[in-house]
């Protein structure tokens, strides 16, 4: 501490030369020496003053300032403060106490720092090194306060055309804030940085506190930024900047004074920056904080100025400059070059924030030294004082801070996961014991962080990678002497799909993720990269031929790197192993999705529908689902497969999970396995009975065998369900004018209704919505035809919530889409409405085609009463979206989401779900290809549709043809869901060139001659379909046939009849049979439980009867030894025969106990199938009389 003299008569501030030398102050020479006079007017004896000091800090208790002195010889006091100092600070002087009080506004804002700087009294004074003293003007504070000139880099504020000019409201300010606002306006008006304005724009102002406790004015430019076109000039990556420091040993840090105020607003656009205060409206002439384009403009400015210095010896991040060099001599030249460039462009540095010639420096939150990077100790001390979070916001704040330093923390992903889990989803915040452990472990790791070496491209790289069930980790290292030193750590958690990967794939994923994260170091490395792993199978990565599609994509990625994989023991990979393993997580991880999949026997044979009307049981004609064990056994017995294995499995064959594969498709040997695969990919409900193209695409996802295309074509063409259900396609007349191709998914959609369907679960209508880009569709059941408002609600619930608003909607001219409400709604939402031409549904051809596909699907699977179609919609939607589209060459599901869904468990362990890192890139490529395919498809469609019609197919005698049901009566509730064709039937004669006679079943009772247009040649018959009808079973000497199902009931001539579907016979052989001849009580009971409103047996006054009941003289028939027997035997040959309702007696009678041997000729087992006499086979009078005689004997025995 020294004593200074305050002299109101001194014209300047003076310092004694001897004292200045003791402080090591730097001097600057005046061009012309200054003559200083004493109080009596005589010149000083020491002579003229020729030097002045650079600004230095001076403390008077809590008062701190930077001040320059004239250097001379002062005999009594080392420092004299003259009139310039008194004028600036205007102190209150207490002559009695000999004290100064600094109460002026200038001192309050610039000099009094006691509240925040009480602990810094011992801080060294920052001075400009003498070797840079000739650049003193670069650090001149007063010069920095001058208005900068206009430059080509002025900040532009380009507004969106037609956007309204923002005008905010005044914010309420506290008294200290109002005083700070007054000071800001006065100071900046004096500097010329702002000026009064008459702008139509007005943004409000507010204040935020600096770290020092001072108030900083901030203009709220949010409204202006919302209508400003963004400046997309990039800011550099901090990691890339730090990479440039390798090899540096000396550092100098520079910080600019004024920062954004060094850049002007582009001339003529100052009005846009206008801000309003209680003191008036002002506009800024310099760039302010808060403008959206400010950071990009600032970075662009300095990148251009220092373009030739960047990355050579200078890195810049906004207003933070770091000069780095390999030697002290070299460094001085670099610093001088940077300072000279600042001087040339009129830019100024802030001396108090600069640091020169350092061996280590804190820069952008890191401590940089020749040894490498470490965390800023000030930041570390701050995080160590962090309390355990008490809410989600505090957790997010902590993770945001800690994540910045994750490259220094081994096992960061492991320890941060339980902390992150506290804020996942929408569950309430709960700080768990695992979260506290992770939090404390991170605190510990922050204090023991290693120093990361700067990667050196001239030295070999070593990557150590490992994976666990829930995370992957890796370390990038380089040799230093005989040891490996870490350059960076990497770890992350596995996503849910990645947790289903095999161990081999997880280990490979760890290597791939490390290569992706450090690609800028590893790609093109001078030496081959050594990869250390504890999974020995990875050593053969580049030689194995057994790769699935995902692994093949990864293999292409690895081709960009020169690397070698070496197996090391787990003990040698303990560092990377620690990044991916932690016992608590392994024990607490969720069950993988693999363990929750339905087994094949529980999926492929399920019937979805109303539980009252549908049973869950396998269809007798359906083959059992495929399983790996069955395929493996058939391959072991197949000579061709064994020969391929003996030859060594050359490409494209491979061995996967014990199964022979061809290009990763499982080989199915000849036999029942192929029929099961075909059934699975064509006949089952998730497959959808689609055509050759989609079925082929579906089956080739998993299976292969020689000549598979021929077998699939034959199977599809001979499918009896497809032949009956699918509509014939004919070319329409007129040229096509396709709709424009959308540029992205769900940009243009179409919608239509399928109406007049039979009631099903309360629904009678289906709303079909299709995306014209991906072809993805949604099938929405409706209760009748909805109104315009109800249609809008359906779009909100089923379309908007999943895909957002479309740009265009293509519909027909239904009342829902032409109403004023719908038009006003579309206009309000900005949706372009495209209505189809009158009587021309082809305008909305996509939806019409989808409607036909949906109707075709429902025809294939709907029950006879057609009342279960609503329950089939989810599976029909899945089948449609999982079927490949001819126009896009992809399935709608894959085009929209980027992967194929699973509809039956895979016979191998591989998964088709892509890695999360690949998903977005792959989906983008798929959609770009999709756009090209759609354009090409439309050209193909147009060329195809504009051609001439083809002649009708040729039909000859002896051919089998399908008969159109267009003019045949339908007994089913809805013709729309009825079969389009029946048959096939043989052609027995050609009456003229266009008329043919068919051999029809006698039960059809129609004229068998038809026009050519109603006939369609059957493509063939499957071997299983063309089998001869099963022979009848002899019961009591009469032929009986097995009942497949009961489809309907009716009254015919006062008799109850059932419509019977027979085992082994086609739909054309269905027939109405009297209830008395139907010996299938379980099927009858099930039918009436499902359809209680259908004609059924009813009670009469004479007891429990069918219809009118049993009367004396009626005959009774039984189908097995445990059939129920009526309690009262009556006969009446003119009335209907029947059984009581289906209730067994407490002690049921057995037929063999009451019938003579000649009646009970055939004894059927208790589990025998239901039988009945077909009406076509018991019309002979003698057979019927024999039947009655046999049953009268039984009745007599019962009576006795």
C-alpha cells in the first residue's frame, strides 16, 4: 500500500519513475515531449515529460480502476491524482476523516466491485508483456467505445415476406433496473451505438444478472426472430477446434472488447432492431445480443478475417481467440500477427481477460496443456458442490452440465443411466437408490478424471471396444513409450431393438459405433487401426460369408477403414468392459421382446372376432405352422441339402442356427414344409390371400428352395379362395392423367367409404384412408355413414394423431366432403381439397383400388353370416400394409417406418429391425427411391392403360371354368362381401362361339348354359384341392357325410332346415338339410349361440320340442353311442322330426342298450365327427322307409 496525493491543480496524473520501475510498468513515448509547469508557472526542474505508462489497475479499498500516468520524478508522493481523475470520479472528500467516498454513477457502474471481488485483493495485475507493448492501442478501451464502420460483414435482418411487424409491450422494471436502463441509454447514446427511433417495430427490454452481480440489458427479440430468415453459417465444433492443439506447447488467450458491438447493423435495417423503454423508442446501430443471426454473423466475420491463420496457429469460437505454437520464439511471431490483424480491422481486445505465453490455459470449459485435455478445475469444483436433484428440472440441468465432460468420464453412460431414468416418460419424479449411486459415482469420477492425450495422426491408433446386454463402450488410445494412453472415451446405452441383437452383433456394434464417433481421426489413418476385443469370432469379420442384411450394411461401412481385429483376454479389455457393464443394470434390465413373442401354434391359427360367434381352433384343412426343429429334421433327411453341406457351403450357401440357408433365406426341402410355408405366406390372415407378386416378396423374406417362383405361381393361381373371391380386372377406356407425385409421406392422401355392409360389432361402414406416397392405409369402422363433423373427428383420431395435417385430400363427391362445414374446415387448416370428377371414380383410383383389395380380403375370411368383418379390419390393415406394392417395389410399412414388421416368429434368431443409427439414413434413401419408383410406375400405368384391349381368354370343352355370381341370387346378407366367382365347373359343350354349357351340381337348380363374359378359365387346381370327395360312412346301411360347419338356418314348408358345409366338398356342394337329419349337436348349439335371432328349435306345449315338437309316430335318428334321447316318443310322418334342446339327461341312455343288433350295425366312438344324410343321397323312397322302420324299433324298445 502506498500514499497518493490528490492535487486539484495538477493537469494530469503522475507517477514517480523509480516507483514505476519497481512495478515493472511498461512505458510509451510521446511523439512530442510535454512541458509541465509548477504552481508558480515555472517548468519542472526534471524537464519535459516524454513517457506515459500503459493502463494499470489501481485499488482504493473497494474502488478499482485502470489508469495511465505521466512518468516523471515526484519527490514526496509516488502517485499524484490530478484534475482529470477528480472530474471522472467526482469523489466525496471528508477532510476531517481524510476519507474518500465514491458515490458517483460512474463509480457505481464501473469501479465499485466490493460485492463480487472481495476475495481477489491479492490477484496479480494483468499487464501487457513488454514485447507486445507496441500493440498497446489494440487494448485501448476508449477507442473500442467508438462506433465501428460499415463492413461487408454487417448483420443483415431479412424478414419473411408479408410477416407482420412485431410490436411488444413494456415490461415492468424494478428501481435498480430502471437506474441501469437510464445508464445504458445515456452511455450508448454518447458512444453512438443507439439513436432515437420512429420505427414501426418495437421490442421490449429486460435485465439479467451477470456472474459479477451487475445487471445486463437484454432486448427481447423473440418476436423479431420468428419472422427473420435464418443465417445458416455454421459455428465450429468445439471438439474439432481442440483437435488442432496437438503438439502445441505455448498458448495465448485473447478476448475481444465489445464483442457483438464491433459489428454494425446493415445500413437501412436499423429500424428493425428498435426497442421501447419508458424513456422512449430507440434503435441499435450495432449488433446486439438476442438477434438470431448474431452468432453466425460474428463467426463469419472473424473466420474471413483470419482465414489464413485458422487451424495453423489460431482457433476462434465467437469472441474467444486462442493462439498456439510449438515454441516460444514461434509463438511471439504468431501473437504479433494476430494483434496486427486486429489493428488493421479496427478491432480491440480486453486486456483484463487476456493471458499471454501460458504453458496451460483454460479455454471453452477445458484445461489445455501439452499433455492433453482435462476438465476446467473451476467447473469441477462447481459440480462437486452440486446437491442431489429434487425435481426433473434439476436432473436435466445436472445432466446437461455433466454431459459436456462425458469424454473424460469412463463408464459415463452406465452411471448416468439411473439418473436419466428418473426423468424418462411421464411418470412422477422419484429419486431412487440407484440414481443416488449413479450420481455419487459421477461426482467421484469428476475428481479423478484422466488427462486425455491429443490424438496424433502420425501415431497408430488402438480402439478397445466391448459390449454388454445393455450398453456399449470404447476407448481410443495411442502408444506413449511402452504404454497406451487414452485419447477419448465413448459409451452409450443400447436401444430396445439393439438389445435383441446376438452377442456377436452387439460386440460388432460397439466397434462400429466407435468408428462412427471417431471417424474424423480413424478414416484415412496413416497406420492400420488395431481393434482389441474379447470376442474371438470377430477376428473373422472380413472373411465370413454368413452375414445377414444388417451385417452386410455394416460390412460396407467398415470398408472405409483400414483396421485389424485382435482377440485379447477379458482382463486386457477391462477398461472398455467397464464402460459397458454394471451388475445393477444387468439385474434390472427389462425383459427383451424376444421372450414375449407368440409361438407359431398360438398365432397362425387364431381367428379374431366376436367371442360369441367365433371359436379359437385350427381349421382342419390348414397345415401346422413351420418350426425350426421340423425344418432342421427335413434338411438332415434331404440328400440335396446334405450334399451342399459336404461341399463346404460355398457362397451363396451358409449355415445359420443349425439350418442351411441360401443368401440368408432358410432352405425348405421338398415335402409338407413347402406347403406350410406357402400356406403361411398366402393363406393365413396376416398374409391376406394376395397375388403372385406380394406372395413371392413375402415368402422370400425367410424361405427359399429351387424353382420357388414356379411353385408360388402355381400355388397362387390354383388357390380356390382367390379364384372365388377376386374380381376380374379389365382395362378402362380413355387416357390416364395421374395425380402429381407427393414429395414426402402423408403429404397427399385420399379417402373413401365402403358402405352398406352387414352389421358387425355395431358398424356398417368402413372409412379407408390411403397415403399416395407410401401407400400406407388405415381402415376405420364407422356406425353408418358419418356426417361431415363426424368424419372430421375420425380424421383427428385415426390420421392426424399419427401423421399430422396433409397438404391435399383426394375424395369423391360425397356429402361429407362437399358440405360447407368440410370446405370451411379444410380452408382453415390449409388443406387443398381435390374432388373426383362426376361419375368418374378413377380420379380417386388409389382408394378405389384399396377398397377392392380390402373387400377381397374380407371375402376370403368373412364367415357365412358376414357379421365378423369388423373384427377382421386390424389384420386386414396389417396384411395390406405388409404387402409389397407394384408401384413402389416396397411394402407401405417399410416405406413409412423403415423396417418390415414380423407377422410370424422367425425360424432363426436374426432380427430385421435396423440399428437406430442406420434407421434414419436408410428410411431417407428408401423414400427417395420410392419417389422415383412412383414416377416410373405412373408412366408404366399410363402406357399400359392407353393400349388396346386384349381378346378374351379361350375356353374349350373339357376346361374347368369359374362362373360369375353377378346374376346369381345371393342368400348371404351383403353381396359386396359375397364370392365373385364359384366353381370351378367342367365345360361339357360349346353351343356357339360365345355360349357354353357347364356341368353344375344338382343342388344349384339353374340353367347350365352361360355367356362367355360370365366365365373365367380356372388357372389350375392345387393337388390338395383336386382330391376326390371323401366317401360316405355307412351308418345303419345308409350313407352319411361329415359336417364341416352349419352356416344358416331357415323354415321351409314348416320344417327347420340348416345350410350345411360338408367336409371335403366345395362351396357349390352346400345344401339345405332337415334338422332331423343333422346329427351334429355341438355345431348346432354353437350356431344358435352365435346367431340367436336365426330360426331355431323352440319349446311347445307338449314339452321340449323342435319347432312344433315330437309327436307319436315320428322317427328319431342318432349319430353315436352318447346321443341325447327324447323323453317322449311320438310319431307323425307328416310333421317334422327333431331332438329336444341340447340338454343331456342326468343318466343318458345309450343306443346299444335299447336298439337291436340289426339297427346298431355301426358303433361310432365318442369322439366321432358329426354326420348327416345329405339330401342328395337319401331321396330314394326305400332308403327313407328303411330308416323309419329302424327307428320305430328303437322307439318301441324305449317304450317297453
